[in-house]
C-alpha cells in the first residue's frame, strides 16, 4: 500500500491519517491557520483561538457606528454610542421638504406642524384633493360631486343612487316593459304583475293537450277530468294475442281471461307443452313425471328426478363415493360409524395425541382418561411375577395374556370358565399384586369373548381383556366420563375397573 497522507510541515508521507496526526502532534508540525484578532498569536484550531481571545479580551470590534467610523465589540455598545451622540442615520423623509428623521413618529409630527402632508384623496368631480377620506366624502356629499353610477333605462340620464333613478323612471314613465302577457300585448315591469294580470284575465296559454282530441288545458287536473269524462285516455295496455288495446291493465286482463288470449309462458321441463301459471306446469310435470333430472350419481353420469331415486341407484350399483376420510391414513369410508370403527381398530384418530405414548384418542374424555396411567402422573404398575413396570393397566393385561411374562407361566391356574358376553374379574390393583398371586391364564381360550359393559349402545366383543381395557380407555362408547385428567394413577385405574 502506497503512502498517501503527508505531513503539513515536512515532506514526510504516511500510510494512514492517524499516523500522520501522531507525527505532527509529536513534532508540532501542524500548520498554524487561526490568528488572534488583536495580537498576532497563532493557533492550530479555532477553539484554541477563541479561548485565547475570550481570556484576554482580544476580540476585534465588529459593529460600526452609522455616521462615524468608530467600531464596537457588540450591538449594545454601538446602540448606546449612537443614542448618546445622535449618530443614527435618518430613515424617514418628509413628503414635501428634504428633511429626514430617525423615526416615523418624528416625521409625522414635522409634517403635521408644517402642513407637509401630501393630499391622497381627490374629489370625483372637481380637482380638489384632501388628506383624509372623511374630508373628501363630506365635500362630495355637500356639493353633490359624486359621480353618477345609475342610468335610466330609456334616456341617458344618470343618478347617484338606485332610489333616485327608480323615482325618475316612475315619474317620466321611462321604464321598459320587459315581461309581456302570453295572450295580449300588454307589458309589465315585473313577473309578479304579469302573473296577476294573466290569472285575472285568463290570458295564460294552455299547455297540456288531451291524448285523443286536440283540446288544450292550462293544468294537468283539468286535462285529466276531461279525458275521464269523455274516455279520451290513450290506450296503453295491449292484448297478448290480438292487437286490441286497453286504457287500464285491469281491462286488458279481463279481456284476455274471457277470450283466452293469454300466452302460456311457463314451459314443461321435458316436453314442449306450455302453461299459463307455474302451478299448472308443476302439476303437469308431477302427473307425467316430466321433471328434469337434477340429482346426479356420484360415480356415473346418470341423473335422476328425485334424490330418493338417485340414492336407490347408488345403493343398488355400489356407486357411492366414500367421503369420510380417516384421520390417520388416506382411507375414505362411506359412513361415520365405519370411519369411527376403523380409526378405533387401528388407532388412527388424529386428535388428542399423547406424545409420550404416540397414541390418538377420538374424544377429549378418552384423552383425559388416558392420563390416569403412571407413565404420565403416577408410579408404574409392577408385574406381580417378573416385577417389570408397565405404564397402564391394559399393557399389564396384555403382558400377562400374551405370555410375555416368563414367570407367569409357572403360576397359572385352570382356564376360567368365561362365557361369551360375560366380563371376567379384572386383574388386581397394584397394591394387591405385590402381596397376592394373580389367577390369570396366560393363554386365553379362542372362544372366550369379553363384551363391552355398555350394552345399551355398544355391541362390540374383544378376544382379550387388554383390548377391552383399550376400548374403555379410548372412550369409543362413552361409558367412562372424565371431564379432566385424574389426579393420580390409582384414580384412573379404578375408574376403568369400576366400569368393568
């Protein structure tokens, strides 16, 4: 990098400005540019020069007197000097003579005493001028020197006021007739007098014409009375079939009803037959089944006149499109019940997800009941045989029923005689499992089914007790009611066990 910054005194070059500043500070090579205004001492900066002049009073005088060449340090000292010696430069001049004054007030006093005011207001007729507007107004009023502004309509005479010109035109009959009567040639000065004359003499021209004859009327009411009395109204309503016209809509309707001249306007949706009213057209289409098909099959393009026929067609041909989507997979089902059964069977519910277990629950009640196991708010359930911990009662049952516990096979008893639709005794609570043995068969009979205790609305059966507990925990049938999660693990377990 080449050297670019030069010292202000010596020819030495530096790479950066800070290096040059450090060099000039050390050797005093700064270029002295600022001088004191009184003595000739020089300084490196304006701040140092100002500090020097403030301390020693070396500021130079800047304000000069307006007459003499004397200078002062500030405006106040100069004003005191000019006031004491009257050295102010005169600024206001007399309007007549060449005298000048320092202030407008002194000039006004001089011109008032000497009469040196220049007259500003002139009379409109004579050449006399006045100093004040009030004086010239009094002069023109006394001598009638106002310039006349108002002119007569007939002669060329002018007047000073509108009242005087009005009086002149009335006395000399110089008013021009500006408004004339519509019938006679009589003229009037105003519209008010012309209207009064035409009303009293009935000289208004009739403007409203009869729709049939050529008679004219002054008002709409008189024309209507005439046309009503002589039936001179122009026909306005035409028959839809013939060319006959009628003066009212009622007469035209009576004619078309009696002569059957109404044109049918409502068309059948299938055939070309037309009807006078919508009701008759609907009766025809109901009797002849001529309704246009409006309801389309969800699969094929076939259309039907009623929704019932479309439903029957889709049921017979299996053309229904599944519309209810599973919340977990992309499968679509036809009814909500089948969708609920599918999501309950495969745990595909998309709402109320437990992140610890990675499980989904269809309702908030089932989700709250799920929080009863010890994995969430309590201690785990200990297997009475292998002493393994399990987060929920259903998982412990599954552990025992599927022979996952290798010690439970040595403690099994005879197969329980459980009939279908009969709920067995659930496993013992964790407090009892530590001191007592469990009489549970690790391999349940295939013919054994555990039915849901909610026989009013639920008819499901389960091959294992663990699946029954899962069904109750997910709250598919709504038999267990928990508005909020249980307070401890035992409360959630006892709720499910008490239901069973």
